[in-house]
């Protein structure tokens, strides 16, 4: 199957982004474990797993186009010094994903590539959901203070 070079570029850029986010969330999970916050660590591990599933979908799509996946341009990890900073840094990454997937979706639609458009639409919806969740968590954190145990019970439902 023919791979539009610009579309393949979007797919590779998305793969780089997803691997970067997986690395970010796993780092945050490990940091939370070091702090003795098992509930927060579990939350970040779940997020990493979801982002890893995004990467798998991108890899499958690249392979279906005859392209070798090559997610090698990872962003530096910025874990944050406390829960609020972690969530703010994650929000930036999720916002970047939303913008990337919006651009990629519009391009795929213009090219009439229904497969790529469906993939980007699905990823966009997931990332918009992550962004909304982070916004809710940040608002609740500001309202309730930064006691991670109470925050987890009341906001993250852990």
C-alpha cells in the first residue's frame, strides 16, 4: 500500500510522542513509589499502559503501510517535584498530543485516507479525554489541597 510521506511523518511523530509520554508516566510512577505513594504510582502506570496502547496502534498502522516504525525522538523526561507539578507537566504533553492529532486528522481527511483519519480521530478523542481528566484533577487538587492520600480517595477514585 502507498504511504503518503506527510502522513507517514505524522504517524512517526505521533509514535515519538506516545513513547515520550509512556516514559514520562513510568518515571512518575517510579517516583511516586519512592515517595511511598502506591496509589499515585498505580494511577501513572495505568496512564502509561494506555499511552502504550496508542503506540501499538500507530505501529500497526505504519506496518500496514509497509513502513518500519521508528519512534526514536523522545522528549526529555520532566517528572515534576510534587503531584501538582506532575499533573501540570503532563497537561502540556496531552495538549501537544491534541494539537498533533487535530493537525494529522485534518490532513488525513484532506487526503481521503479513511484508515489514518479513523486512527487519528480515535487518538484525538482519547487525548482530549486525558486533558479533561487532568484539568478536573488539577481543579480538585487546588480545591482540596495537596494531601496525596486524600486526593486519591476523593478525586482519582483509587
